[in-house]
C-alpha cells in the first residue's frame, strides 16, 4: 500500500548531535526549512537516544547471530 506524497527528511538535531529520520506529508506550499526547524525543536531527545541505544543493541545482536549457510 503506497502512501502518497510522504517525504523522508533527515534533519540534524544539535541536542542529540545526530540526524533523525522524519516522515511527513507536506503540502506543496509548505516551507521545508521552517518545518524541519520546528521538528528539531519538538524532537523527543530522550526517546531518540533510547531508540538509538536499542538499535545499537539489535545491531550487535544481529552480528553475533550471523551464521554460515
Ligand atoms: Zn534531539
């Protein structure tokens, strides 16, 4: 099922010192720069760092589980 007009952005959050992925449907007349600066201002830094830590754990786990076929 395709979602129409969803764009992916990678704004940089100076608080997290990292970029985060943002999926959004923006009207054509929307100002992307304004939208992204607002998104960074609203960024949930705690949740982001938790998710990043969890992601790193999964990555390490996957590396350990690599099996030869
Ligand atoms: Zn942040």
